[in-house]
């Protein structure tokens, strides 16, 4: 990212107007030397790694390449407005429990017809389907428990970490995404 006098971002390939009202060509970034850029007050700024938007409210990047981030609440927050009405903002735990249930439902949906056929016509559910469905339901409950038991944001974020061996190689799925696979 290029910044003019620490106050304005300049985009390579785009013209820009300096403080004296002079318009400069769009190819300035590729044809001007670093010294020429510096003479106009143009500085190349490295943008820092962006915080994970799953866990933080983010603003930026600022002209120095930094981000401003605020941790999201992991628990629900209820406030009372001026009219006396209570308004609840769902925290990460509630949001991800909902997402976990939605994932479980989407994994179960392709085999729901067998459950319906069992209920309506007493048709047997295939044993592999019954095993898979039980595994999905069990995993959903386990993930929900892990979410509920997360004591703080760091513990919650750990649910998204992929396990690795001593060499740093992945050894499985992150707990949040470690769902059973049909036929395994």
C-alpha cells in the first residue's frame, strides 16, 4: 500500500493530485524510483496481518498498515434500551452453536428420507446410515459442549486450530470441523 504524506492512500495504476493541485499519471508506482516517490511524500507501507474476523471486529488498515481490532463477545450480551426493551446480541458461543446445528442438519438431510420411510412405512434404515446419523448427532453434541465450555476467547479460538504433529504437519481436522464422513 502506498500512502501520501501519511494521510491518503494512493492506488497504483490510478492518477492522483498532490497538495499543489498537480495531477500525476497512473503509472507513477511502476515508473518512479523510490527517491522520486519519497520526494512527493509517498511511502510504501506494509500491511500487517489482518486479525481473524471470526473473532474480532476489525477496522483498517490504517495509513501505517496496522489494523484496529476489538474482540467479539463470546457470551450473549443483553442491554435495556431507553424504552425499557431488552435487546440481546448473540455472542460467539450462541452464533457457533447455531452454525454447528445447521452443519449437522445439512449432513443429516441426505439421509432424512430413510428416517421418514421408517416412520411412515416401517422401512428399515440402512445400518451404515443409522451409524453415520448417530455419529453426526453425537459429534454435534460434543462440539456444542466444547463451545459452551470455552472459558474465554483463547479457549474458543482453540476449537478452530488444526492439530499438528511435532513437525507441524496436520494430523486431523480442527475440533469445530471434525465431522464424521459417511462410509468411514
